C-alpha cells in the first residue's frame, strides 16, 4: 500500500507535507520557508557572497524550499554570482508535489526555477543558474558526484527515522566533496550528528534557533 503525503499549512503560511511512512513533517510546522532561510540558506551562503560562483549540494531535496531560498538570497545580495545546485532525492512522491503547491509571494519568482527543474526532466540552465536533480538513494548517488561544493544543505528526516543519512560514513563522503572552508547547514543538533561531523573533520557550532529552543547546526570544513 502506497504511503500517503498529507498537506499541511505551516505557521508562516508556506505549505509542507506529513509523511505517513516516516511519521514526520518534511519541514518545521512553525514555518517551512522561515526554516529554509534561517537554518539553511542564510548561514550557508552569507559567508560565500563575495565569490564569483558557488556550488551547492542539497541532500534530500524534497519540495526544493532550501534551494529556492538560496536562489532568492543570492539574487538579492549578489546577482552576478554563477550558481550550480545539485539536488539528491529518493522520493518521487514528494517531487511530484512541486508542481501543485502554493508558495509565498516572496519566493514565487525563485520557486519558478524549482518548478522549471521539475518540468525539464530534472536539469535546468537559466541565466546564471544551473540546477540538476539526481534521483535515487543518496548513499549511492553521492558516489557519482564531482567535488568542489561550497555549501551543503543536509536535510533528511530525523536521525531516529532516517539514521542511514546521518552516519559517520555518509558524512565523510560529504566532507570529501566539499571545498576547504565549505559550510554544511542542518536543522539537527543531535549529539550523535555533531559527534559524526566532528569526527570527520568539521568544526561545529550552533546555528539559529527557529521555532524551538534547540539550535540548528553549522559545520565548516577545516
């Protein structure tokens, strides 16, 4: 029996879904778009704004909110930057929702690139932006990627529900694909996650607190 995705409107008006399979929401119900900006896009990209180009790896692409937030933030702060975004996603059901969800007005022009990606057989070149989606198990698809990533958004379901994408082995693969001083952002502050990040060489610090007391995590490759 196919697991259903239930649409939910979060407190900032943006939509997300609840996964029956994982028994978790895809985004924070305190505000899906707020989370995308404050926990992922801004802390990941702000230190890189002076670069002429940026490569972003978005692990567990889902609805593409994090990438849309990144596009918006870059357009606003360095419109001359060349942007390469690679998304990894295993779940076709959530990708199918990209074409039907409503997004806040703030992000609509940027989300059109995400919709364009979905409608263009998962690769899109538009001006300074190149987006590509690779479908499949991230534990395997990550092995086919070229390195040189400046920013990584790590956004699986929680370590309790999706432990395979929080292991030291998987995080080491991410680390090896990143440039020196590259930044990884994630919503999780679980001790096991931070231990694995530090074990492979990341320098870890607290990220913003959004919708809860616990902080997110920012990790920089040393």
